[in-house]
């Protein structure tokens, strides 16, 4: 006798493009579905998308890049005024090159973050693998796409004279301070309260919570630690400028 019992077909898993939306509203589900998949699709999506947006709006963002460059090289120019022309020439070269290399630096930066995420997770006995650390970091970078759109949109309508710092167009309390008069350390720490950075940190913690099978309390402590580690390079830069 023929067995007419049939097993109900499992619903199709959401596509990558659906998960690009889901990561903003149901990140736990995305990390559970994607835990054992390649990190390259989300990583390349973020890098290419941000690269295209930045390239398309590079002209309006140029005052920010020039202001940051001038601030970072101010001491060199003060110590050696004769080098000003050479430094300015280097600035023009760097600006031209950065138009095309932003995706590359994003890929490198995300991979570094992924490895740091994996290493820090071991402090909490997380079962996350190195590959999963890269995956978590890649998906956690998704808010940066929205952040890039927000920055570019602001730059289009703001007075170029006010585009004197990256944090001037950030979604952080630092945007309300004057970069020239504010305490550099306070300024940079307030910049770390940027909505997109906080969102990214939360996604990192959720990703480790899911892939590492740690407790929620451990995930919270992990997120705080990752946020503090991210402050180290910007604080170093602030101290150099003091």
C-alpha cells in the first residue's frame, strides 16, 4: 500500500537581501541563520555600497577630509614650515587615491574587527570560531551603510565652512562641540557615542551571544569591552593632537 503521508515542506529560508533588512529589526534571527555561512557576502556588500556612496558624494565630503588632514599634520607644519608644500602635495595625492581605496580599507578594517571580536569573545568562553567572528563583524557593519548615507546627505546641505571634522556630521553629541576649542579627549569620547557605532556594538554583542552561546549578561559586558577597545585608537589620536 502506498504511503500517502507527506511531510510538510519547510518554508524557504530568507534570501541574503531579506537578511540585509532583517539585520536591523531581527538580528538574532539573522545570526542564527547565517552562523555557519561565509562572511564574504555581507562584507563585500558593505564595502562596495559605502565605497559607491562615498565616491558619488566625494566632492561635498572633501572639506571634511581636508580639515582632518590639516589637523593631523599641523604639528609637522609648525615644526618644519618648509615642508608645508610637500605635505599639501601629499594631501592631494591621498584624497585622489582615497576615492578608490575606501572599499579596500573597509574590508581590512572589518576583518581586523572580526578577529578582535573573536579573540575578545574567548574571554567569555564563547564557542565562536574565527570565521564566525568575521561573519559577526561583517553583519554588524550594516548600520554604517545608513551612517554613510546620513553623512553624505548632511554634507550636501551644510555650509562647507562647518564641515571641519568627521564628527561635525556624526550622529553623536560631539557634533554640537567646536573641534577647535573642545578638549580633544572629551570630543573623541563623545564621538564614540555615535548612534551607528552604538548600533554596531550592539550587533557585535548579539552576534557573539548567538554564535558563542554565552549568556545575555556576558554579551553586555562583551559589548562594553569592545566599545572601549574601539576608543583606544581615537584617544591615541586625540592625545597626539593635544
